[in-house]
């Protein structure tokens, strides 16, 4: 899922204030109604609607990424066929 810009989030609030419904806003912005509802809920709760920064999140180490990649590239073992 991609992060939508802050302008979209502020536009949701503005369109809500102008009396548009969730479905109309979602259609106008090309997003889902669920996303619009989540932005409206954040705004109504008095929380920030700005996108969260992912700068301080933990990322897997290069060795962990290599191990995960190796696991994904291995073919899965199929159960033995009945004979």
C-alpha cells in the first residue's frame, strides 16, 4: 500500500467540511472509502493526519534479507504422490 500525500489528507477534511459524503470523496480522489473514513476518524479524534515517518523503523539486516530471499527461492516440497 502506498502512502498518500498530505495534500490528499487535507483535501479529505476540506471536502468533508463542504458536505461531501465519504463515497463522493473517495471517488473524487481515486482512493478507497475505507481510507477516507480512516482519515476522517483521525481528524475527528484530534490526531495528526500527516503521513507517518518510516525513518526510525527497524529494517532487516542484509544477512536476514538474504536468508529470507533464499527461503523464498527454494521450491516447496510437495507431498509424496500415492502409488
